[in-house]
C-alpha cells in the first residue's frame, strides 16, 4: 500500500441541493457510527462532467434527479480522510477526495426523495439550514463545507 501522504485525491462531485425554503438536503450515512450528516457526493466516472456526475449521484443516493443546476464552485476542494479510514476505503488508493461542488434547486416534492436506493448510502435524510452544515459534518469535512457556504452565500 502506498504511503498515505503520497496517495492522490479521488475526483468527486458534491451536491448542495436547496429546497424552496433554501434549506439543504443532508443524509446520515449508513456506515457511520457517529451522529454526522453530509450532503450527497460521489466519484466522477471517466468521461463524465461534474454536472453529469452530480445528476447521476443524485439519482443513486437520493432516488431523484428533480433539480435545476444553479452554480458550480470555481475551485476543487480537497479533504484528507483519517489514515485508518483511508486505508480501508478504496483499498488504500486515495488519501481523501478532491471535490467539485454544485448547487442545485430541488424541483420535486419531498415524496420524490427515496434513500432506499439500489445501493443505499443514507439511513435518514432531512432539510437543514445552510449555516448549520459545518456543525453537522464529520470534523474532516467541516472546512470544505465552510468553503462551499462562503462561495454560494449570495445564492442561498
């Protein structure tokens, strides 16, 4: 296994999905033992644009793509996963993720959201006020969430 600090970051897309009240969809992961919530996210497949990956990941994680694209964060945001977790995930190939964050407006009804997907990732979901997102997240994602909020502040 490659040394942790020599590993690359996994290219990923993150989804900030706003409802009509400007609250953000967050889910509690199935595999997480702590009370932490996150916005949907996932890998970008070869040949896929971030926006294509965003819609695909929405469908895979929350069972709907009823959304309109609003904005894309101009930068890739990186975070390191703790070593013990990075060694288990992706067979130790990556040290964390580099994410392109996308802002979407949800156009469906709450009943359109279905986290019981073919490969479920979340045990629960809810709408949260944007300002509380960093406090809901695992510690290693908090800086990324603060960066997203700063970039999209005028659109929230």
